[in-house]
């Protein structure tokens, strides 16, 4: 039975959510192989966020069944007051499943999403919000200029052509170094990157005095919560590979997909950037290696995946 | 940069939510005073859920800013696989604030909510589902007869059943034991208990299936279809535990045309914040195990001194009670306030 009155009833006010919820999904099942440096990458991600986000925000981390080392780190960050909402999932819920959870639950009016391998630079949130406010039709804004497939930004282009007071410019507005830095971070060869760079141009818009490039990406973006709720729930039966649907849905629904003109975030991937590297990786050799042979490589990948599946199925 | 291929992209299947998701909100800012037994009671709740729930379920625990020791305990439960999703909120965002999270984001088709001090008995989910099946307009179904009409007789949704020949209104008089148990759970005053004994409850029957229910549901525990839960958020959430805010759930449910219903038999019991022999016996019957209650103080309690007894008597006078409550609450706020 209840004895006495619950003192929680005497709490006059509870903290109200910050206007922006920064949401990050983590999945580091073990610290080895592909994930050997992932915890260090996550630390860089969060440290850069703390350092370069002066605006009020709530940090929400959805951990998709990472190993205990990662959860210990996140728990310590929460205890230090840096994470407002830490969600620990007992099993991998898929990136789509995590998105369903965070985009429906996140209390902020704006949600700034990032994968856990993103490094933030000064002004990333300020510039993203500036674009969202200057372009009321903006669906998602990435804090890095990108060249994305034209099929995913057709609505943005269509809107720009008919909207009043919108200046459209075409040209090469993304410097090669900036483009290269991102594309190489995806594991693409320099040759391929150069080929892509030379074959595409950028479209820059100016509206209400605010410039933005056309195109956005689902590894990092800021949006209004009310917009993302149109597209929920996402399919979530696989851990990854289904989130591209957001780009397509956003474009089909007529929302703008935009990016800042400056690189204000960076995709680190699963290795630390040179500037913050704490461990020396073996120097890469330009000589073709035995395991680069396609047949051998496929076989090794299969074994690697099989081991992972065994681990995952524990 | 990315080196190698992310193994998570290799087409592995992600976790698929179960049909039933159970959500509990926990707030234990310290392990003394009002909350001295709260952790043990919560563990008893989890154990009773496990023993009394006949179908698979996902368990979400929303921790609303409990103290570090409790968070550590929760993590142990999570690591032991007892909790599917553990949400650790840095601050207490209020019960309605936590509901906003739960109702908006739980993926399961059915959501069973309970405060963190509810004992579950076998058959609770079957009884609730039977009512949901017979009353498709049900928005909330509690597994215990509802004694309080939170809508104060103003509920509109049930009127839709008045002209439906499949349903028949009927009054229901619970047994003395059921009323006494309810009164014990909420710590009812003798006057309130007397009122409950005198006043029959409004019941309703679905004639084709002979399914009987009580009109009204309780915030303490209820089953809500996900499709309904999604429609009621966001709820206003400015205080930790304000009746007006939690009641906004009822008003929304009613405005949307959904019914508040409850079972005629108590399949849950409000444990509150005390553990007694009766509770321990029932817990053991449900789970087949004794709860891990911390050992009692080995030093037997001495008879309180005359001064202490006099002070106790004084403290029970209405004026002194109010003052003590104010001081206690003030201390609570000082000790557990967020510095945000």
C-alpha cells in the first residue's frame, strides 16, 4: 500500500525540452575488425558536438545494442550531464527502427540527426537552422555541401524555378578538396571521386538573403519534427540499408532537400581523421595486395560476415 | 574514412517488435523516506510481469531521472535481458512527459502501461484483451475494476453504446474483498472505503460474447492500442505528477470517442511503497520465488521513548501533518532538484 504522499507531486516544474533535440544512433557491437576504432570515433563525434554547439539543445542517443564498453562510455556521459536521453536497446532495432523511436519521441521542435561517425564544426547548427527558417518549405538540411543524385532533389529544383525571390545559380561551388574529403570517407577511390566531381555541377539557391546548395544526405541533417512525422514509421526489418527511403519520400512529398555551402560536419567513417588519430594504423601500401583480388576478397568478406552473424546471433 | 564494409549492411534482420509492449515509468530519486522500498517493489513488479504474462512482450523502462544507484540497478536488469529498451532521462520530465515518449515511439501494436509499483497476476493480459476484442471502441483497459470516475460523469464516448443493442448497461457490485484490497492499495481513509463499499460501479456487457466490463480505467495501469496512443500525444507536461496533466489523457481518449474500461476482477494490485507479509505471500504464489528483500536491521527496535511517542501523536494532527508535509517536500526539492 501507499504510505505517505509521493513527494514527486510537489515538484512544481519539470525541465521543458530544448528547441532542438540532437539525435545520434550508435551501433558498435564489438571493438574489433570494422569497429576497431569506432569508440574513438564516437568520442570525437560527441566531443566535437559539445564543443561546437553553443545553442541550447537536448542530446538523445539511441544505442542499438552496442558492446558494454560503448554503453559504459555513454552512461558516463549521461551521468556527467551531457546526454539528456540515453536509450539502450537490448537488440539491434535497425537504423529505421531507431529512427522511428527517436523521431516520434524526441521532444524538440527541431531534430538534428547524425550518425555516430560525424564530426561537427563551428556553426553547423546555426547555419542549418538559418536555412530551415529562410526556406519554410525545407524538409531536411545537411551541414555539408554534397553532390547527390538528381532524382532525389527534383522537387527542390522545381520549387526554385517557380518560387518568387529565389536566385538560382549553377556552377562548381564545392571545392574539389571538400568534395574529395567526403567521397573518400565513404571508401570510394580517388579516381572515381574525380570522375564524379568532373561530371556534375552544383545548384546554389539564395532566398531571403540566405544561400543554400541543393541536395542533402541522411547521414546528417536537421529538420522540423512536424515534417519527419509525415513519413513515419519507416520499414525496419534490416539493421541498415533502408534509410535511403527518407530521401526519396522527402523529395516525392515536395519538401526541399538542402545543404549548407560550407562543410560544417564531416563524415569520419570507421577510422579517426588524421588530425585526431591516437593510434597509428599500418601504412597503406599502393602495391596491389593478394587479398585485393576480387575472388579472394569476396570469400574473405563472406567469412567475415559469417563470423559477424555468429556474434550477432548470440 | 570508412575502411572495409559495415557488416551491419549485409542484410541481417533487425529486431522485430512483439505484439505487446509493456512500458513502466520509474522515478526513484533516493533510496530513503518514501522511496525506501521502491527498488524492491519495482523488481517484484518485473518478476510478477514475467511470471504472469502468458505471451511474449517487449519491456520498456523509462527512468525519469532516478539516482545513480537505481540507474546502475536498471542497467544490470537490462544486461540480464529483463528489459528490452531502457530509456534513461537525465531529468524528471513528468509522468505525462514520459507518456509522450512512450505513446509516440513504442512500436508494438498494443501498449500496456503501468506505474512502477504494480503487481501483476496471471490472466491480466487475457482479461484486458478479451475486453478489447468485445469493445472495439475501447481506448484504455485497466486490469482492475475502476473505482474513480476521472471524467466526473462527463464522459461522452460511452453514450455511443446506449443505442447499440449489442451492449447493455448494468451496475456491478464488487465483492467486499475486492473493495478492501483496492482500499488497501491506495491507502484509503475509512470514509473513502465506506463510500466504495456503498456505491456500485457502472458496468457494461457485450451481449453476443457475454463479456462484462466496468466503465472507467485507471492511470496506474492500462492497455492501450498503439493506434489510439499515437493520437493522444502530445500531452501537456509541465509538472512531475500533476493530476490535471495525467487527466488530459482521459479527456483526449474520450474526445476521440474511445472508451475507458476495466476488468471486473483485480488482475493487478497497487503495491504502493510498502512491503508486507500479505504482499510477500502473494508474490511467492505468483512467481514461485521469494523476493530478494534486503535483510532487516539486526538490532530489534526499541520501544519509542515517551517524548517520541508524544511527537508522533502531535505529528498526526491535521495542522502539524500539513507543515511536516511541506518541510518534507521542500527537503525533497532541495535534495533532488535539477540544476538545469
